[in-house]
C-alpha cells in the first residue's frame, strides 16, 4: 500500500475513511465531527483538527481496510464521563 502524507488524507478523513500510521507504534485515526480520534494500544485521544495536524504532520499513513475500528466512540465518551 502506498503511504500518504497528512495533508493528503485530511479530505478522506472527513468522508469517514480510517487511516493507520506506518510507523511503530501504529496509530489508528478517524474523524468524528470537528475532532480526530487517535488510538493505539496504550493511547486514546480526541484531538482538534488543528492539534492533530501539528502533532502528526511528519507521519505517513495508509488506508485502514479492516472491518472493525479499534476506536469505540461510545466507550470513549462513557470513560470520560466516568472520569469527571
């Protein structure tokens, strides 16, 4: 699969596509509204689009073609409600 730079995946994130970083540890990214959900084995974050672009500008991504996402938005919201 061909890797893509961050600026090339932004329009596709808005359309609902998911991407994985090619660097280890791998991260999974998916856009949800005005935020980007970032997930790896030990890290989950909901970032503004601007923060995502700043933090991952040098990262290369490939399209994630797996059926199931590792980002569960409902569980993520439930976790943050519980933490408050």
